[in-house]
């Protein structure tokens, strides 16, 4: 199956795979899709630079992309230490008390508390763009919608396309007005930041709203060829898949991911929750004892972005060390119910494409 | 497009249309789908009998179905007047105060307060089944999942098929174990009672879980041929559509519906809310000043089914008389964003089928 997107991006199959792992991203590109590496975890631009060097050496010259997290307006700035002063002590107390109650060990004295994820800061996201543009990236996607217009122009000067996530048709139109090249229509069932409108309703709305001005990728609920076929039927030029790659062999290659993966493999499609506890904006997460703790009476309301992520950064560090699947803090979509085995990316892609083809055959058989 | 469902139900197109209006239901059946009449509003079985007489005379001998609302277990019984005593006075006070604040006039002295909708009571739902089985219905659907096994057997003795709504794969399996013939996989984006899992994820899960034991209809988010094609791509044997028929000419024929329809035409896909205020169970409704009032701090938690519906029955009567689109109380799915014009059912069906066909052509063109 080829769509206009394949020509636009120079890829074989209309499958774009978002992932926090360069191992997964490279494998997706090698398998004929577009691997998109999430940059948010790279506090130090040099680390991202090194990861992209590795991507350049491991993608067989195939195109790949990066994903940044950049609010379009009112950037919140300041070093993590300054922002930390804005966090109410009751919130800190709640987090510490909750982790203790959940049996998550404190950090050992010799382990320094890290800064947490700073990619939510505008300046850090900008540094990601600067680094990416020194590499042969084909696409910069922004998880928070349209990036500022000057960033889009900067990308275009390097012949790099810009994609933006949208949870409403009117947002998609605004993105395209700003110069965004590709819209990712992210449905309610998706992992990470999501809106209220489900993929089935959102995708045709966005497609109709942007018309021929930009191809639309369907995101949310896609983890099989039937679902990819449904995405194309809805008018999408391809599928944007994030969660599903978390169940791959390649994903295990980053430290700590094996425990997260175990938790994901055991979860059903009902085991997610949409909550502001991860970043301050509504994001779909795996439902665990950690997310449950924020819903009991007396739990504080999550803070706005970027404070909430700073608040929970030590918690994430402790949780990662705890290696307990029942408390992991991980964005994932409802498709987690279909993530029941660990396979190499190439096998996932091959099965998905075969089922996509079989689905179109089946539809033809109904006429 | 023909699926196994077409043969099972004796219909031309794999489109099943749920509607509270016998005018709409008959028109759907005449257009080659299966019109399914919602029975819940018929407190008096004789009124349902008369409506089905009318259906018999106006469906040109085509098959049609009915939909009842029957909990599988622990039926709550008692006359409305007894149940009413279980409602806390604070809840009643809140409803009266809220309606006054919303500018919804009190009932005129000469208008008697009606009993509200009693179809939620097991005995009333049973009477609906008894009446339906005296008519040539092809299908009895149950909005609350599997009906009790003896009701399924009663239907089968009359050669009538039984469908049950399911929001989770494990529920669907239980329904089929009970003898249910057709599963309606109702996604989060659907109007009325819904679960958490979106159509895109739910449908393949249910299809895989029930296998060849029962055809699955996809419900939630379907109002165009692209969405119907997506439903079939996901593995459904057809589409179950409810909300979309509310924007038809035929729907206007019941008193009061024109105001409701006006509110629906103006709404976008973000203008729904999933709330327990309509029946006591989570149901997706049009977001209006009435639903907003239940979300302000200090508003009471909705009561369990069937008490909540009894609590709001006078409110619904007042709201209906008020004829103010900004306060209507109406179940509808996110597809409401696509309901922007009023057309005859036959036109809706024809357009949907043409787009469904064009969508499969388009998918073929991608190979």
C-alpha cells in the first residue's frame, strides 16, 4: 500500500513509528516505515547528537524523523532549580508519602537526584531542533501542536518537513495555517497527550478540515493491519503508531525498559487512564498503583506543565530503580491490550502490512 | 457491500439503525438496513403495540428490530412512586434549583407530572419483549448487555435473534455464552451508555474474542461511508448507528424533537460529555447548560439506575416544554459534529453506501 505520504517522506509503507528508543526508530526506518525518535528525554543536546549519529549509522540511508515537545506560545523558562521553587510543599509531601506507601525505595545516598526530563522547556526543545537539523532528518514532529512559525521556517530552510499533533479539527487548521506540512490526528485512545475525540470521529474531521493542504496521519488505537486499514479508510494518508513499538525486542535495549515492557504485556485495553499527573496536560498512561494513588480523595490536583513533570521527576527516578511493574509510570494507549508478545520491529511491520493487505482483500470480497 | 449479517437479518446493506422514532426506524428498514426501534420510552405496552402496528404497516414487509433496556441481574422493581421515596431530598432540591437557575419554566398547574421513563424497570422491559414477540420483529437488542437467558430463549422460540451491546471483550464473550446471536461493540465515542474503550480498539478485540460464534456490529463514531468502511476493516460484520439518524427529516415527526434536533445540528464533536446524570450509568450526552450544572462544585453525585432517571424525569418534562436548545437533555455520540444538515433517511443511507463503495475503491487504488 502506497499513499502520497510515501512519496512525501520517501518511505515504502505509510507507517510512521514514534518511539523514545533510537534502536526502535532505526528498525522502523529499516523496515520501510519512518522511525521518529522522541527527543524529550535528552536533557543534554550532546546526548541527542550522539543518538542521531547512531541513527545515521544504523538506518541504511533510509529517512527518519525526530519528535520534540514544544508549546506554541508562552514558553515557561528558567532552570529546573528555579521552577522547582514554584512547587507547593504539599505536593512534594504527597509524592514522597505515596511512594513510601507504594513500597518504592528511596534513592540511595550515593545516587544524585537528576534534573528530571527538561525537554518540556522551550529552550531545551529548541536545542533539540538545532541538533536535529545538523542530521539528515526528514521530519520534525511536535507533540504539542504547531511549533512557533520561526521553527517551522528553520526546518523548511533545511528541507525538513514539520508535523504537528492535533486533537481537534480547528487545531489542525491552525497548524497548517502556520506552515505545518503533516497533521497527526491523535485520538482519545492514543497514548501520551490526547484530547477527548476518538480516532474514528477525529480523523475524517481533520481530513475534511485541512483538505488537500496537508496529509493527515491517524494516531490512536492502531496496532494491527485491520486498524491501519481503518485509518486509511477514514481518509488518513498513513498511520502514526507509538505505543505498539513498546512491545518489541529493540525496545528492551535501553536500561529499565524490560520492567516497563513486562507491565505493558500484562495490561488490557481497560488498563489505561487519562491523567495530568505525567506532564500537567492530559495524557493517557498505563493504569498502575502509582496512577491510582492520584485519584484517591485528598490527592492534590496535578500542577500545570512544566511544574508537574519536575514534581514527579524524582518519583520517576525512584520508580525506575524499583523495577516493580505494578507502579510504573508510562504513557501508553488503549492498544496496550493488543501488546501481548515481544517481537522484532521487522516482524511487527511485516505482520501489520500482510494484515492490511488481507483486509483490503476482505473488503473487496464483500462486493 | 454484503456481509454475513445481511443474510442473517435478511437485509440488503450491513447497516443497523437504532432510533427512538418509529418513523426513522421504518425508513431505515425501507432503505435496506435494519431499523431498530428503541422501546424504553413506552411506559404503556399498548403504546408500543400501536407503534409496532404502525411499523408493520410501513416497512413494506422488510425486517425490523426493537431495542429494550434490561439489566441482566438484580432487577430493581417497584412502582415509580415507591422508588421515588429512595431519592434523597437534597437531590430533588438540586434539580429544582438548577432548572430555575437555567430559566426552565415550571410545569403549568394543569399539566400532570408524568411517571418519567419506566422502560428501565425490568418488568416494563419484559412487557416490551412480550409485545415485540407478537409482531414480526427480526431482532431484539438489549442496550445493557445480555438479557436474562430465559428472555433469549423466549426470543429464539419465536425465531427472533438477540443482540447485546458490549463495551469490553469479556462482556461480549459472556453475552455469547448466554446465547446472544449478535454483539454490538459500542465504543467510548458512542452516544448513550458507553464504556472507556474506543471503537478503533474495541471492535477488533471483540471480533477476536467471539470469533465465529457471533457477528459483531461496530457502534460509536459512525456517520459516513468512510467510517462504515473503517468498521468493516476492523472486522465488524456491519455498522450499528444511533446518533446519526437524529438529523433526519423523519426524526422531526415526534413532538418536541425539532428543538432537540436544532441543538444537535449546532454541536461539534467536542460538545458531548459522558455522565451518569441521564440514567445512573455512564452515558454520552449532548453537552448543554443542563449537563454543565451537574459538574459545578457542590453538585450531587448522580444516583444509581433506576433512581437517577426517576429523579430527572420531571426535569426532562420541563426541559422538553421549555424548547430551549441550550438546556436539552439528549444522548448523542461524538459523531454529532458531522450532523450538520437534515435529510431524509433514504438520502443518508444512499450517501453512506456510495461513500462506503468509493472508500473501498480508494483503498484498492493504493495498491
